[in-house]
C-alpha cells in the first residue's frame, strides 16, 4: 500500500497536484470503475491527500510563500481553446504583495467580451509574448510557492496542458483551491468570487483580472486566519468511523438533528456525503456545511441498523429526511368484491378488502398488474354497470385481445365474480391455494395458444415463490451472515416478534403480532428484505409457531445451508 501511495504522490505531482479520480484510478490500477474508485478512496485515506469534487489533490504543505493565480482563456478545453492572460499576486500577512501579469498571444481572434475586458492592456502592447515566453516568466515568479486560486478544478489542469503544448515541463507547485472552503461557508451552494468576498466582508467592485488576483490573495489570508468550519471537524471525525454496519446522525450547531441514515459500511458512506460534489445529491445539498457534530451507533448487521434508523426517524424527524418524504407509499392493493365489477387499486392505507403492505409501491404495482392480466380483471375506470338511457361506449382493445371479459358490453357478472374470488385468493398470500389457480390459468392459456398470457402466469408464479410478498400473513425467519453469534429475525403475521441471538430464541418470549411496534418493525424488515434478497436467507415458518418450534426449524436451516428450507 505504501508503494501505491508513493506512486499516487508522484502522479499528482507530475500533473501539478491534481488529477480526476477516474484518471488516477486508471493510472494506478488500470481500471476506473466504481469499485476501483472505492479502492482508491481507501488508499488515499491519508493526510497527504484531499478530495476536491471529482478530483484528488495533494494537500499543500506549509509554505512561507503563497501566490494567488488567475487565468483568462477563450474556453475551458485546452485542446480547443487558448490562454490569453495570466496574473498572480503574492499573499502576504498584511495583504496582497507583489504582482505579476502578462498577456499571451492566443494565435486566434479574441471573443468580443474578452477583448473588451483586456482593452487597456491590448492598447499598450505592441506585440504579445508567445506562450513559452509568458509561461517561463510565470514559473520564475511562482518559484516554489503554494498556488492558491478559486475553482482551480479546471484552471490548473488547463495551465498544465499549456506548459505541455509549449514543450515545457509542468509546474510542481502545491495547490490550494478556495472553492471547497467557499462551499463550506455558503451552505453547499456554489458561489461566485464576488459573492464569497461579500460574504467575508471584502470589497469587490473592480472586474479587472489583476484585481481578481488581489482579491483571491485577500480571501486566502482571511480564510487562513479564520477558525476551521464545523464541516472540517465533522470530516476529521468521520475518518475514524468503523467500517461496519450502523446508523449515523448529523446535527447542526444548535444540536438539532439534520439527517439520519444507515449503512453497511459506516465510514465509507459518511465520507461519501462529506466529500462528494455539491450537486451529487440535490436533496442533501448544504448538509456537509450545516453539520456541526456527528453521532453514530454500531450494529451487528444492516437489518438491525435499518430497524434503529426507522426508530430514530420517528423520534427525531430530521430536517433533511422529512424534506424527502413527499407522500405515503401506496403499498396496499384493494379489490372490493362488494362492488359489481371490482378492479385492483393501489392505495396507501389498510382497510377492508385491502391486501398488504407489500415491500414497496413498485412491488405492489407489479403484483397488481400481473394479477389483473392473469385473471382478466378490468383496468378501466368506467362506471359499471353502465347507466340506463346512455349509449354504450365502444370497448377498449383489451376485449378484442381476450384480456378482459367486457363487463362494459355484456352481463358477465357470474364469471367476473369467480375471477375476482380467484384473484382475492392469490392476494391473500395462501400459496397452497394461489399456486394451483395460477397454474390452471397457465394451462388454459397454452391450450388456446396464448403464449403471452402463459408467460404472465409464469411471472406471477415466480413472484409468488419469492418470500415475502405481503406483510399480512407472512411467517418467516431472516438469517444474515454473521462473524459472531448467529442472529435471527422472526416475522409472524407480518410483525417482527423476535430480533436477537439464535441461542436465546428457544427460551425467549416472542412478542405478540398485534403489538403496534412489532407490526411497524415487521414492515421495515420486509422492506429491507425486498431490496436485500441476495444478502439474507429466509426460512418459512408455520403460522403462530411458538419460540421452541421456531428455534428448532431455524437451527435445522443453519445446519443445512446448502438445502432449500
């Protein structure tokens, strides 16, 4: 690892102190996928490196001399655009010091806005210096000083490219970009240079580029003498988080909760929030700069962390979590068989003739669509039966394709009631009754040559075989890989009745499935299972089984991991 770090330092120095994460990962590992970038993040977990947006930088060592740098170019792509003006200003303890500025022959016609901005310099210069001459003079002025600038993410690589195009070696000065510090001061929103100056109380009336260099020098002095922002303290604390499952909580300076989250790897997740570009997740914009403290709890596995997260969300209602909650998820399906011709509806709350909760709204939508197609339930919103003395509307294409019984055109109440009852049996979660019904529909479809409907039946059978489907009536145990004592989560009738070590289950007391907290936690566990099927193993349980019977069945499953229980 030390050899790779040394190579990373050499690569960053050769590039002028900064490289995109993808380019650095490819140079070190010959790959730039997210997995390699994650490995790069672990490798560069050192005080010598810092993240600046999507780039990695060398941390500038203490230097007696600092120089502010400003570039004017015709664009940001060094392959297509040219350097027109470069200026620098020394950063002194008492304010801006010596300055350097030079025009550069661009080899092309200047855009109007750029010619207007440099009108005074262009009027006093007979011949513009060539790029090698100007860049050599800049190198002499900079010496070994630390280069400071605003938004150097594009400017510094552009300048290094100009040195290579001119046949000169690149600069090796350490770099300090003020933009990350500006984002911390301004709550995550990217400010302009003038806005940042006004924020710290500096005048910024002139738009001359050399005045911008002087302004950057003043900003560098002001920010260097200011106390570090709270986000810096939180970032330093986050670097010591454990790399294990748990829950984390950000708080502001007043102690109010900002955001609660869960992660299977705490350190990686929290560092991701604090080092990502500000626009990576717009819902969390401003979270790093507002965070003044960080709390966390370790848990034995990610499901335990998810249960604790749900508990904290209910108790604290953090600002950034509640902003993202727009409406309750519609995780229930309604089939009101008391109506003449019921249709499946997706709803958010439990009630009579409603089934669920399902792991997610998308899972409920997928199941409802398949059940409607397999049992030919209507999907239209027409009033049925139609009102008297009204012309009958033409049927929809589903009737012609045999996908609907056509209650809008004829009296099919008896057959439709049978289909609705079969759909109700499937939605009730009784697999012994549901699977034969779907298999019968598949055989009928194949006999008619309707391969599309047969495929829908197969999809529904596959969905029915995936535990769990609905929260109500689900009885199973969840086992997660464990390095220590084996933990088990028992769900009975959709409620979480046990969460703890398997060794204590036989003599333990299961909670009642009617307990409101147990039902809420069961819903959380089922949602977690729906998105983490590959990380956990489920063991079907008989309904209302006592703790000793559950423990015996789970132990049998643990003893035979290769078998399907």
